[in-house]
């Protein structure tokens, strides 16, 4: 592998924070192109380079020696800082690419959000109309990658997505941060976005701020059919992100064997969203998802174009498990868990002023709780919460904490504690069965709640095949069960306690 020192072939007189200097795109690209005639290139960047975008070939390493070294995107370039040279939506593109250290500043206020595909062509291949017509301007953009590693990078001022990758295998992204010092408002400035097909993705020790999703796994968003499987997301730190982690399987694209653990920090709109999103008679294709050790704090929202829940999930999901989740001191009285609802909708909080200011096309929003004909309904196989602590105060008065819609084979809710501080009335519902909820086995175990109106409440038409409840205590509340409107096939209860303390 040929080692090239950037300062020996180019004038590195820019600044990764403020820009300026000499455009050295051609000289650095010529150095990177040498990978085609040898067994690879290791480009060591020992200063700050002003560029208009670089293409990486197979067997390439870019290494910046510290955070003051790296790249600043020239004004009005409307391209990524880095892409791979041989884009491929399917099959092989490039392999063995490593990016180490440095700061990559996309200069977001001087780039367009998107350009016509005729001006900046997308990779050739099957695409949904939404992606075929335009090309969004990403900070880094890769398609067709095998054996990729990115470590120790500071992404700065992304225009739309920070890091975009599709058609990948064996990818590691670690020890990196997103510094969105400049917010182009209103506009989405996302973090890490992945399109299928993809397999074997590891993301660990990542921090930062985004103006939309921090991480998005979207297997079939680009073509309606590709999968993403075998993903580990471990050690994520939200720094006032607008939205946290989103997963989108809209049609046939399988999303399976996904583990997310050790997530902390602050968010504005939602923490997690796992839904098909687009209305229709398909509900995605999700296998097994596992979330563990989650502690996120709500902070005031920036806007209201999206629902304000902590965790939303819906569509066809075989298994979804949450373990050891803490939710402390919410700043607004919004739904905490919205489970079963498959489609996006306009929140009640969305104002006419916001619609006008952000130029929101309301025709894109379906009617809230819109569903197709009755023969089409989503099913969640097994949904499990094992270990949840919520503490709050009057902000959640008269609110539902969890709502469950449509079909569940097994709904397991255990080891859950809800504490309500202050001299406040008993109000709100912990577990609410809503739109057409039909539960095969509903298992509730080891629950303590205080100052709630009910632990379990149902609507007319709800069905429960077997209701098994054990070790449930409601302190200074209304009643544990408000299920007279539901059809319950069989009930097994033990150690049920409604307790009123001395005032």
C-alpha cells in the first residue's frame, strides 16, 4: 500500500471550522486514484483541505492526524465530501475502505438540500420515485461497500444526511461525533442513514446532535424490497437531537436481528420510531428487535410535524423486546409508548403558523388512525417490556402512558414501576387497549403504580384471549382493571392490590 502525505502534494491552508484556502480537490483526487495502479493508497491528511468532493477506490485509507485536520466543503458544491468511486445499488462496488480521524465540515449553509437527479445522477438501478427524481446532498455517501471502517471522525454541519450507505456488508462505525453547529431551519439534517441491502453493521460509541433522525435503518425505503439484517448499535449519546433512532420497513424489505443497547442523552420530538410510515395495505416486514438499557430525557420540542412519543412501533413485527428502560421527568404530557399504530399522522400540536412557516404539505398526512379495508391489519407477534421505570408529576395528568392497537399474539408487560410525585389526583392510564386491539395472550406481572386512574383499560370491541395478571399494586389510585367493555376469554389473577395510604 502506497503512503502519501497530503501536505507534500497539496497546499493545506484551509480551516476545518471556518473554511477558506486553496481548492486542492484535483491534487488529492489524483493521489487517491493511484489506488487503481497499486495495491492501495494510505492518504495521511496533516492539515485542512478545501475540496469539492473526493471519490475513494477499493483498498483506500484516509487518516487525519488530529481533529484540526480534515476537509472543508467549498461553497455551493452540492456534493458529498466523500463517496466511493464505483456506486452500486446491487452487487459489488468497492471494498476495503477505512476512514480514520479528522473533521469533515460540510459547510451546510452554503449547500442546497437537494438538486435534480439530472444535475447530480443517482446510482443506476431500481429506485422508488421519491429517490429517483432528486439527489439529496449528503456529507458522505456510499453504495456498494464491503469491509468498511470509520473511526474517530467528527462530522460537522451536515446539509441533509451526515452519513449515507446502501448495499453494504461488514461495516464498523465507531468513536465518532456529529457537531451540528449550524442549523439550516427548517430543514432535515439527519445523522446516519442506511439503505438495504445490508448485513453485518456495527455502530458503537457515537455522539452528536441532529436536526432530524440520529440513526435510520431503512431497508426498503429506496427500492421497496431490500433487507437489512444483523445490526449492533451499542453506546449512543444523544446531544439534544430532534429525533432519535428510526427504523423503516415499508413493504417487503426485511429488518431482522437488530440489537440496540446503552442509549442515553436528550431528545426533542421522539426517541424511537419503528413503523412502515407510508399509508397503504402493507405493513412492513420486521423480524426480531431487541432494545436494552435505555435512559433518555425529554427536552422542549423544536416543532410539531411529527408525533411526540418516546417510543413508537407498529406494522408487522415478529418480536420486539425492551429491557431496562428508564423514563424520567417528561416535560410534556404526551404518549410514552405508542405500540401498534403503523402510519405517520399530523399531531394535534401542529399549528397553522407552523404549517405556513415550514411550508408543510398537509396532503401528505393521512387522517389520524387511517387504516385500509378491514382485511388488512398489522400483527405484532410478541411485544415484551421487561424492566421499565417512569417517574413524573402533574404533566401526565389524564394521559395514557402506553397505548396498544390492532393485533398482538403475545403482549408481555412485566417489572414496571410508575411513580407520580406531588399532591396530584389519581388520573391517567398505564396500559390502554385502543383501536381494534386484539390480544392473544396479555401477561402483566410485577407492576407497581401510584396515583393512576387505572392500570389496564379497554375500549369497546377489544378482545383478549387470555389475561394473566400477577403481583400488581396500585397505590392511591382508581382501580387496577377497567375492562368491562372488552371481550376476555379467560382470566388468571393473583396478588392484586389496590392500596390507599393514610393522608
